[in-house]
């Protein structure tokens, strides 16, 4: 066996590593401060803003802005010229390349919609409005509007548009539908044109419209998979159907009954001892649903406040993932991120057929979330389809106030000492 000097080999390795390092090292790290992100949909561009902060030599964070909403993102990695930003609640992330200190390019991958669902993005350092344009001569769109999406088609549905205008042509608002709200929209009014957008990690919403007389005529895009027309008319008296009448108990049922595994695999039933004689809120939800996030925050607050008085909450989750392991992982992440104190059980995949099988006592489940309120005697007293969150302003505050009043009334009612609940 012959022996050769190792130094030529070492020098070659060092040279190779040096060359690789030069290839992956960015010109400079991205700037801290305000950034402007644009998602390239099928045609239009959806903008939003975020702040990028270097916390120390190795850790970064970001804050995504949608109107008054701030989404804090701490799962952010910058390594050489690679950029990863994983959203805190939903299974999506940005994967990109740092071009220089002012530009990042890449793709947003939304795994909730499948492994191949990706939207290109480009981010530029610097502040400024969400939508650029002149602020003078802006039309007045502030107020309450009667809205019709996909009018005169099988996909038609109604909504209430709530819009506010601010200095410099800026605008905020949301749409309330019978199944929930479109959360925190932010944008601008330039001349007779309105543009609003929202990005929360699960949904990428873009709305554009022109004021024609007393009407708004526009288009709505949701990511790359959905586009539809909408029209709106000023009408502060417009109302949607009663959310307490959309989902009801089937004939022959007056109680709820199910047994499903929690996130550790233990079976939990609505008729378990811990729920007997209690006021029980059954939350039908999914970790993929932004409206469910808003409702969970409220229910968790109420659970903390009223648990000692005899109130319980039990969430029944239906997930986008077919594989139970992925679904439970998503739910555990959801539970941890929101610090949910009440139990969550997994009902399987979020399909109409599966939900009907697991919750046979309900008529059509038309909305995630849906909240079933059960009194101390195990009787269903209310079923609310959908949820109007903080972006809806007075609508949210009214619901929050009325729900508290109703819960306190139920908590004041007597319950039987011994009651076997059944369906």
C-alpha cells in the first residue's frame, strides 16, 4: 500500500468549498424595515406589506399587515441567499432568493391546496401605499353596501360590504357573507376605482371595482384558482339570512351525540361525565379556516372566563388533509399557536359526506365554523352558522356582547343532578 500526501486533496476540497461559498453568498442581507410584497395571480397582482426585523445575529422575524391586523411570523430563516418564511397558523410558506438588500424573489407554496399550489412573488424594500396611485379626486365609497357575487349563476351568493376611507386615498373594509367574513381587507380608492387585498397565510384575496353611478362593479380573485364578478349598491338596510336558521337539528333529534379521538388518540364524547350538567359549546371548525381562528380566540377567552361557572367548549375539527397524521399535526400546531385551553377532537376530512356521517344530527353543515350551544340539560338551544370576526366592527362587537348575555342566562339555569344524555 502506497502512502500519498493529503495536502493536494485538502487544497482541492478547500477550493471547492470556497467556490460554493461564493456561489451561494448573497450580495448583502435584506434590509430591516418596511417591505412591499406582490403575489402574481393569473393576470392581476396582489400586494401587501410586511416589516422585516433582524432580532440578533442569527434570528429574523416579520410582521404582515392587513389593515389593523398584524400577523407576527417568527419562523423565518435567512441562510446565504435563501429565504424561508413559514406562516404561524396555516400550512403555507414563502421560499425565495435574496437578490440583493432590497429585492427577494420566489414562490408562496400553499400546501393546504395541494403540493403543487405555488404563486410567484417579488418583495421590494420600502414603505408606501398598498396600491399606488393619485389620492386626489377619490370617489366616496365609505359605508354599507348590498353585494351580489356571481349574480344570476349557480354560484351566486349575497354579502354585505363594509368600507371605510382614510387620508391619502387609503381604504379598509370587509365583506360579510352568510358563512363568515373576508377578514381584514386593505387598499385604496383612486378616482372612481376601488382596490382591496388581504393575505393571511391561508387565503390571498384581491378585489377591484369601479364606481358606476351609484353602483360598484368589480372582480374578485382568490389565489389562482377562483375569479368571479361582483356588483354592489348602497344599502345600509340590507340584511342576510338569519345565521341561527341556516343549520338546524334534524327532525327526531334534540341533543348532540358523537365520540371522536382527541389529538392524542383518546376518545372523547359529548356525553362524557365532564360535560354533564354543563353549558357546552360545540365548535365545528378546521385549522385551515381563518374565520375559525377568529372564533377560537373568542371561545378560548369565554372558556377561561366562564369555565369555573360551568361552561365547557369542545371543538370538532374537519381537516383538509386526508392522512390523519398530517391532520393531527396541523391541529396541534393550531392549538399551540392560539394557546387553546379546551379539547379538540378530529372528525376526519373536511368533506360534506364525512361531516354528515360524523354529525348525523345536523341538517346541512354549510359553514366552518358552526357553533352549537347546549344547555345544562343537554338540550340544543342555538346553532350559529358562520362567524363575523373583528374585521366586521360593530357586527362582531354585537355578537360578542349578545353571546355573553345568552351564556350567562344559560349558566344561571338549573341542571338536573343526574342526567344521561342521548340522541
